C-alpha cells in the first residue's frame, strides 16, 4: 500500500467518523428537543389547569343578572351569599369566567371592584353583551353569561402563567401540536378583550404571544373541532 493509499484510507476513516458523530449528535439533539417539548407541554397543562380550578372568581346572580341593565359598576358591595329577590355575587372557578363571552371592564384595564371574601377583586365583565371573545359572533341564545370579577390572586396567576408560556422559544417549543393541546387554556385568554383587561399586568412579549396565538389558532379556525362546539 502506497503512502497516498494510506492517506486516502485514513481520510476516509476520519470523514466517516466525523459523519457518524454528526449523525449521532443530530439524533441526540432531536431526541432531547422532543423530550423537552413533551415535558414543557405537561408543565403548561398542569399549571394552567391548576389556575383554572381556583375558586377565585365571582359572577353576578339574582334578578335581571342576565340582562344588559345589570352592571357591576352600578352594584358595589353586594353580598356573597344568596339573598332572595336581590342581586348577589356567587363564587365560581376561574374557568367559569374564562368562557366565550367578551370581557368589558369600563375604561380598558380591569376596574377595581372591592374586597370579596377577603381579597381585592377586579371587574373583567362589567355587563352582558351578545359577543364572543372566540368561537363565533353571537352567544345570546347559546350560552349564559354573567357580569364577573376576578380576585387579585387569580389575575396574577393567570398573567404569570401567560408570561411563562411566552418565555419559551415559540418556534422550538410552541409547535402546532402543543398549541392545539393548549387551546382551552390559552385560547380563553388570547382575545383582544382579555389583553385589554389585563393591561400592563402583561409584558409586551406576552401580549404579542397572545395576539399571535389568537390569529393562528382561534380566529383562523385551526383549533381542534371540539373547541368550537357550543355548550
């Protein structure tokens, strides 16, 4: 074997080793990314579902609670227990407030309502209107909706969760499968009405993420089919 043959053979071995290393590294990298995507989705779902189950929201109940005349800003200091023939506020889970009906706090960001059950609360839906934040243009005959408030804790935890989702690289960790899996958590806070009520509680990065998500998976109908069914 001549010197040139030895050199060519050595070069082939070297190139083969480099190529094998690159392929192995690529496989390890892809495996890590897929595992990381699955882990992050599980975390987002676990954290988001825990927030949705918080009993940190209240809805208006009683006579005319479903009418356009019922406005929380006109009924302050209401009782938090059932009183016959008068308006009162009923404690519910946060997910009940994250229904399809729009949020409409007077003046934009959430208006301070008062202390309920020992917590500061903020108006997110001041009055009933036949409009949806997502899912369609009209809910007047399909879904009951009530004027509603959220506690400071619920407001902070919701915003913190949104910031958590917005902190990851969108192109690596918020792929189509993850975005569809998060629809019932992320879709319910992604509308412009929600962003307006959250106000400066959200960073620009988080607000931009919600607008992107709403345009991509809510307004354009890319969400799972079951997400558009009326309840």
